[in-house]
């Protein structure tokens, strides 16, 4: 008879078998008190994803349904996206976009602090994303450098809404959570609080840390830290610009009723320099008008287009919706690669293109385990083959995407030689013929020279030529 631990282990195995039919789990990349985050690859598309594993037995301490509800609601270019939800008896698996880059904490730890221009660029994206969240009734409550991902281009992705909450205007919260040195004064007072104002305070601590490499409030004991926070006692380096010092003081207003909203922060002079190039609130797809190229790719995989469109319209967060979202992410990444093309390495076979359809691999069906399409190129909405022939040197206009290559199989390197070292069969035959012709000519001239010498020599009788009668001829 199995004990409790054996039952849990057996149930966990069943859960991961359910997940493993669609994803290959690689390793654990994050570990918290109530959840794990694992790196995985989607089997059908080969896309890397992050899978957050939530245990249902922790619902008393960890509001799983709240995090799921938040992730279903958010759709912003600076917030990590939810692709799919897989639920078993014991677990809820959130299939999330894998954010590129590294944590903001690592950036600052390596450089010591950020220069004002870079800090403005990153902080502006965070403020716009959180303002979007507040507009739709979501607070984060755990904004810190560990939960901000930044890629090499400086693009931000906010992650981990595990301590987030769904709120309404004027609603007060009572749960006290988050990193202690980022906590707002109202947490230390143990009073009901406005979640949006807590996010504002967190952003003030975050901005201070970004531009100085230190935290504004430190203390050897909890009491010392509490006193500093409640008094608003911290030092701002004088080398920072006047506008930057001003916005930090504005964010770190001790009285929450006087603390600004994020909409107030967005129009501050220090941030207005980035307002023109800030991210849009969302890039949400229109479920009633799905991308025809992605729909064609999914049909080739074995999905019914009607099921795919229903999943998008009803936001079911099931397998069809996940695959559509993953392919859409690949298309956007390919757009980014095309906008900043990297030099092609010599000797490497180029990716197949639309102008060479014979290079296209077959689409993978959903019943196979081989990863399907990884890279996407654009496809014009209407392509005329005759025009393509006339305009072979022009690039096709990008408006939709189609699969190009299988990531599971690495393309072979092809060695190339220069023209003067490569001989075709025709050139080889011609050379041999010319050699043979020269040899025959040399033999003929040798015989003629020998005959002439014999005629000149008096001691050697001449050989008479035989005359053949006509009848013998």
C-alpha cells in the first residue's frame, strides 16, 4: 500500500506525462516558495517557453486563481504573455512566453549603476506597462529588479504576477507581501492600502536602485528599516539631474494619499523625453481576423481552422490557441531579425526562401513528436509568379508568415570552391580531346620528317610506292 509521499510522486508523474505530450521539459530555471519555473520546448513548433508549475495544495497561501486571472487579462508588449493553461488534479501549468535577456538586477550588478539615458529608456517601458495594468484593474505588488527582464536591445518584459491582485477603483487591500526593502510605508503601518500606490512606491525604490546601484532604505534591523521608510529618510546623489532627483522624490512620497498615480508620472519632464517612442499599450490580435499564413501552417499541422478560430475568439488558452500564439511570436522575432540583419557566415547554406519552393520542408503533423517550424519569413497577401520572375532581385513584402525550416535538423555546411578550381564534365572532355589531337599531329609530323631524311640519304634505297591496279581497287 502506497504512503502519502508515494501517492504525491505518482500523481506528479501523471501530471508531467500530461504536460510532456506537448512540451519537452529541459530544466528548472526558477524556484519560489509556492511555484517552480521550468524551461521547455514546444514539441510541434520547437519554440522555447517558460512553464510555471503551480501546486493546488498551496491555494490557501498562494492565490493561484488570481495569478491565472491576471495572466489571462494582460496583453502588453512589455509584459510576459500567457500562451496556454494545462490543469491536472494536482497542478496548474502556465505556459508563458520566455523573456529574452536577463534580470535587471544582473544588469545593475555588472555595471554598478545605469546612466541616466539608459535608465530612462528602461524605466519608461516599465511605467507604461504598469499604467496599462492599473487601467485594467491589476496591481503587481512585487516590482523589483528580479522581476524585470531586459534584453540586449533594452526591451523590457515584466514577469511574475504571483503576488498581484485584481482591484477596482477605491478598493483597499490587506495582504502584506513583497520584498522588505521595497515595501511601502503603509505595509509597516499594517493598514489597508491602495495597491496602485504601492506599485508607485516600488517604482521609486526601483528607479533609485537603477541610477545609484544602492537601495534608498537600509537597516541592520527591521526596526531601523521601518523608521527610515516611515520618515522617508534617504540621500540622493548630487550628480543626478534635477529632473531625476525630482521624480524620485515624487515617487517616494511617504503619505499614500499624496503619492502620485502612474499617469501623473508619465507626464513628468524626466520621462516626457521618451513619450514619443514609448511602447503602445497593446498589440492584441483580432480573433475575428486571424493571420491567414499562420492558419495555413496550423492546417498543415492537422488543426481544424474552425477550432483554432473558436479558441481565439473564446480565449480558451488551449493547445490551438497556444500554437497560434507561439507562431505569432516567431513571426515578430523574425521581423526584428529582418530589421537588423546579421552578416551571413560564408560556407553556410542559407535558409530556404519563398523564391525557391523546392527547399521548403514538409509541414509536421500534430501527431508526430518532431518539432515543426522554427523560423518564419513573410509572405505577400497576393503573390503573382510572373511578377516574381520579373522582379527576382526584389525582396518580398512582409505581411504574413510561413514556416521555413525544422529546428530539429541542423543544416549541413557546404564547402564552396572558386571557379578556376572547379571543372565541369564538358571542360574535362574538351581538354582530353585536344590532348589526343595534338598527339596524333605529332606522330604525323614525325613520320614525314623521317621520310624526308631517308630520301636525302644516298646509301639507303628508296622504297617504291606500290601502284594498285584499278581492278584491285
